[in-house]
C-alpha cells in the first residue's frame, strides 16, 4: 500500500503543476482515511496546470456540491489532489447498509415498488409469522430483465442496519418471506410474532 501510495504521488506530481491560470482542483487539507465522508473542510482548491484528460479525473469547485457527503474508497494524504474515481455514494442514509434481495413479483407487491418506498419483510416459520425487518427503505428496484434475476423476479435493494442484514440473510436462506409495502403506514417494529398452526388454536 505504501509503495502504491508513493507511486501515485509521483504520478500526480508529474502531471499536475501549480499554476495561476490552470484548473482549480480539490486538494486534501489533511490526511484523509479510506471511509471518510467528504466534507467542505476536508479540501481546499488550488490552481494547477494539466491536460484536460488529466484534469477531468479530479474534483473541481463545480463538482463539489455533488461529491460532498460521498465516501473515500482510498486514503488521500494531505496536499494531494482528490480523485473522483475514489469517491463513492454512501450505501444509505444514516450510515446504514445497502442489501439486494431477489424476490418473486407475487411476493413483492407484484413488483410495484419504487425507491423511497418502505417495506416490511415478513417471514413465515413453522410455528409463527414474524416481521423481521420493519419499514426498510427501498433504495433501488431492478425488473426481471436485470442481470442475475430469473423471469418473474425483481431485485430489491433495501437500506438496513447490521442486525437487519443478518435477519434478512436468514430470511433469504429460508426462502419463505414476502415484502409488504407500508409506505405511510404505522411502524410495525414492535409487533410480536403471530403464532400459527395447532399451537395457536
């Protein structure tokens, strides 16, 4: 990693040169670790001379509003330029994780889901039915033409926390679950499991 970092610095110094008439690019104001959520105070802008092809790789003042809040996937040392390729959007708001699940349309409101919707993940066991993830935010929905999905399936990406990701993985392994759209409905987070079968009679 150290060798790669030094090599990157040498390349950077070779193609970017300070110059009042050049392109202004974002320079790290301090050492930034991988995983840092980029903020306004993390960078400063300096004019450098470089070819258009090289300058396009870096963050300019025009692009700052669109990259603020994105996450660095590689460390950037103080006084080094910030590469746009090393910035990724956060998986979800509030530090949550993004998790994709394939599900039959019939078990996902016939596929009528859209980003911003909220869903409950309902799992039916031998003795009880439980809502294992309540009110998860839908981040993305791919139709059955998406790579890796079977005909009649949709791939739904949900925002979950660490515990919810475990519960969702267990539901996927069992395979007996449905998604119910609950956008605008009261939360079912504290709803206890419903006993079924002979034990419920």
